[in-house]
């Protein structure tokens, strides 16, 4: 049967973090997922590490690009190959609580109108030491104007790494969101996230449903 969740992991020369990231995703208490990985023509040990993990876990599917297609196309390639009810983008240099996925999806099931669930998070350095304040920006609300207003005052593109209802974002392309675009003072990710906020309910399900 088709898994309930697709985790989409774009990678490029990520051998320094890849094992750690894969271990964290595969150790989730929630198990009903497929992990699709698009290797954007890496030149380090990334391909070998991916093959090693795929041989141990049948939930992993690897795609390898023949040439570097850029970050944006790599994300959208993965999105086009996700066929589950829920979609989650992941980054191999992120850490996840073991119940991250389970908590968010269980909350989204209780609230069918929620199309994007996320959690409080904190930045870590290259040695996995946390720094700065734990971040939590609540952009939820039943009124579209209120959601957009809260988003404008507390914008944060990290929410792209939450869990989406895939059908709700069908046909939407994921733009470049890290940093300011070379040709514009506006970060294009905010436009995409604003669309999500306007269309349906946005919620931090970890905070809402697990205290």
C-alpha cells in the first residue's frame, strides 16, 4: 500500500552530515513513510552513503541527477515524485526529535483544515550545539487576513520544512528561499508561504496537540 507520508530529501555533497541526518529520519517513531532522495550530481562520498542506507532500508528510493540542476529544480523534482497524502521536505544537517513526524501528523489528522504543520525549533552549529532562542512563530488562525498579518510581522522561511497536505499544494512550485534573491530585495519563499497561509489554516501542531 502507498505510504501515508513522503519525506523528500535533496542532497548535494552532504557527506559530512548525511549519516546523521538519515539516522534521525529513519529513527522516527512514525514509520509509515517513504524517503525519496535526489542527489544533485554530488562529487563527494554522498552517492556511496546513500546506496549503503538504501540497502538497509526498503523505504528509501534514490534518484541521481546526471548533472547539477540547481537547488530549486531539485526540490521541485522531489515534489513531483511525491505521491502520498502528506509531504515533508527534510535537510540532512537538521536534527529531529524522535516523535517530530508522529506528533505533527497526529495533530493534522485531528484538524482536517490544517494544510501545514510545523514545530518550535532552534539553530545548531556544526558541532550540534544549540545557539540563540528557541523559535516559535504562530501564524495560525481561521481568518486569512489575521494569518497573513501575523506572518508579515513574524516571517520565517523555516516552515517550508514542515509537513504539508500534498493535495493542497498541488501545482505549486517551490522557489528559492535561502537569502535574498540576487535580482530582488524580496525573498521569494515568503510569497509561497503567504499563499499557504491565505488558502487554509496554518498550525504548529506540536505546540497545539502535545503541549
